[in-house]
C-alpha cells in the first residue's frame, strides 16, 4: 500500500509527560508472570484542549511498577459536548498513550530485572467493551 497523502485527525496530541513513576523489587524474581491493571480518565482543560491520563500497574509477588502518563490534546473545533469529549479523551488515551507507558515499563524494568517486562499490545475496542 502506498500512502501519498496524510489525512490528519481533527484532534491532535500536542504534549506527553510522565507524571508518576514507582518501581520496587523485593528479592530475586522467581517467575515472569505479571498482573496488569490500567486506569484512564479524560479531563477537559478549556474549550479547545483536553487531557488523557493513563496509569498502568504491573506486578507480581517480587516486582511492582506503576507509571502515569498525561497527554494533552488540542481540538480543532471548540468542545460543545463535554461528555463526548471526555469519552474521546479516555478512548484515545488508551489507544495513544499505551505505547508510551509500554516503552517506559520496558526501559525501567530492564534496569531492575534480568529480563525486561514487555507488556502486550492491546485491542483497544475489545478492551474498552470488556471494561464497560
């Protein structure tokens, strides 16, 4: 497939930052099975901007890591329906910010564990359907 023209999405991610990191290791890692939890929320900042905040926790008995990322979105048109905009920010927060947190978890765990943690890529739509 050749793509000759890029069509921009009307709402653009303009800034991403890490707002929280916590990581602990207690003893020697005995197994590489981890529980993964995620929480995402959307926040309206003003008539043209919103924020997605995602927190992912990965843990087992020997290791724990928690990372929160915030991504700011600029809306091409003014936000008319705040409920719809928050839903957009929550869904897009998972879809876009997951890969940012995924890379952070890999990098930090690589410094602490013999084998870095690579959390899986996800099917966002199915994940959201199950969460509802």
